[in-house]
C-alpha cells in the first residue's frame, strides 16, 4: 500500500507494506506530538509547521485523530507572563481531539491549569487526579473522553506521575493509584462501545506494559525527553507502545481495528522543521513572538566559553551556567553559600562560544517565577540537602544541586543518603553544628524537589519589598559583568569505588 501526501510546497512519500484489509476491519490514523512549550522554535519546529502537517493528514479520506501529549503549557518565556494561556489559544486553532497532561502542566499551580482547561476548546484529560474540595477531578479536567470519526471510536485516558506532588509543591489535589484509575476509565469507555483505548502519559513507569498485555490499554504514547538521555529506563517492547524521543517530533500511526484486537503501526516519524510554516497560524503566533521581542530582545552580555544547559549536563555535573547563575545569587544575597535545584534551568541548549546572550535567552533558561530567599541553616541541614539532591542522579532529575560558596565530593555508587563524601564551605571543612547562611529559591525553602530539610529554617529578612526573580538576578549580574568568564572550579566532584 502506498500513501502519498502532496502539497504545492512539498511532498512526502511513505511506503508501507501491509496485508489486505478485510471487510470487517476499521482503519484510522493517529497523529501524536507534544513537548512544544515555545511559540517559535527555529531549531525543532513549532506549531506553525504542525498546522501544515495536520492540514495534509486531515485532507485524506481516512479518519484521523490528533492527540496532543502536553508538556507545553509551561515553562517558557511567554508562559512566565501569561501562565500558558497563549499555548491554549494556539492549540484551539489546531483543534486537537484530546490533550494529556504531564508534570509541566502544573508549572503555575493547580488553579492555573484549571483555568487553562476552561479556555481550551478541546478536552484535557487526567484520569488519576482527585480534588478533595469538589470530590471530583480538578475543575475543568476530564478523566477520559470519547472521540468518534466515521466508523471509528476511540477513548482517551491520561495519567500524571505521582512525583508531581512533591516536585511542584501541590497541596490541593491528590493522585489516585494509576492502575486503579486506568482500569476504571477503560471499563467505562468499553461499556460505551469504543473501539480502542489510548493512553497518553509521561515519565516511564512499570504499570503500562501489564495493562497493555491485559488489553486494558490498547495503544500508549509517552512523551519524555529524559527517556532518550538516560540508560536508566527500560524501553517497553509492546508493538502498540510509542515514544516521542525529542522535541519537534510528530508520530503518524496507522490503526487497524479488527474484531480480535487493534494493531497500530508507525507510518512515519516526522520532524516538524521539515514542514513549511502555515500562514494562518503564523499570523496568530507572530503576535506573541513580537511581544516577546519587544520585551526581551535586549543584549545582556557575551560569554567567551561554550555554555551547555542540556538536561544531561546541568542535572549531572558542574557546568559553566550553573556556576555563573549561583555566583549571581551569592553576590546579590551575600550569603555563605548558594544551593538551588538544577530543575530551574529549562533551555536544554548548547550555546557556542562568544554567544551574545539576550534577556530572552535568560528567561528561556529560567522561565519559572522563582524568587530568592536567604535562610539560616546548620551544616547538618546542608549535608541533608546535598544527599537529597544526589538521590535521583541516575534518573537525571531536576533536584540535582547547583552550588556556590561550597564544594563537595560524592560517589553515586553508594546507597541513597550516603553518597556525599566530604563538603567544604570555602576552604574549610563543613561543621555540622555550625550555622551558615544559604541563598536559595522560595521553592526549595518550602520543600520543593524533596528539599524538606530547609522547611523549618529561619528566614533572613532584607529591606526589599519584593525579592527579584532568579532570571532578573542573572540579568543584572551579567549586565554588570559583561565580559564574565565562568569557569569549572571543582565545586562538584564525582569519585567512584575504584578510585
């Protein structure tokens, strides 16, 4: 069978060999993508190019379903202003049939996600969320949805990983056990007569494959960039399970539904930057791009080293960016040390030597509205904080610590809680009983990312009415040090059992 997709601007030929379709077989196409937090992404492609792709698929006779995996409401430079409302506005024009959620949909609190759901002209699905205030799902979200096109009916479910509660300091919602929630929603959908149950999720877990083998779930899509950056996850081998490995990817799946079971086959994996920009959506997205340019396209400084903010670097080792950022905090707060989580850095980019950094670059890297705070803590609390920061190192998690004013050595082969070997504050070995001042973010001070050791610490007040954002501190620091030369100083040193 040959599928030929044509347009005036370009053509794509996808050749698939498949058996003859019997009279009682239904067919459909599934389009899946996600992880698109930027309105304009010249490297990976963005919504303007996705619009072109969707127009081609929808022009064909075979029923098609567009499922969006989430991971996009935040964080981003524009979302730091409008909490992701512009993403919903653009998605409304693209008309997804359903959207799943990831942890990043909670970047600006449960209430903001609820508001975005009411702005959406499509269902946003979360199957395992429970709001004790309403005894129901979070307001605006749905536990599942049914979409029917032609003779094909699909049910969509979505789960959020339990770690979202700790990582995003959520105190309003609770999460039901995912297996229980998916079984319940799948049963409801099948009683309603759907042909296929599709799961949208992020963060690898061990519940998906058993549910697929039991045919509770027929097709599953996962979006998680960290999956392709670590060897710690075991890739599922189920033929109806599909991954997005990098931003700017879109999957085109052929679905054949027989009386026995559905079979999904990848027709192709596309890169959005291979498609032309859709003029209609470009006019809409340009209003946001132009606003960002007016606000943020201001040169700040030139850094004469290569700067690596990619997740696998910033969350596993000492980096130039981590050092200059924590130096900026230390200079502003005048504390003994600085300790923050690497998850605040979100650019995931490799910048060439002598790149001229703009305000937009910095807000792209630090899009959260993270405000700074100074605390008084004991040496023991500092050690506890570092152990927490190293506890999920092999998973490339954002709790990995970035520091200034201190250095530490660790061994990741040791058990969690016993990985730190030594700690120095300046040139002196840490005194566990001594009081030190630490600069950090309000998020960490409130116990975010597992840093509960700081929760009861005394805050050191300053004369400012409102503490500035982390991005603002770095901008001011670079403006005052335009030829800054960050260096690797041995703040974070790894040893292993064989050294």
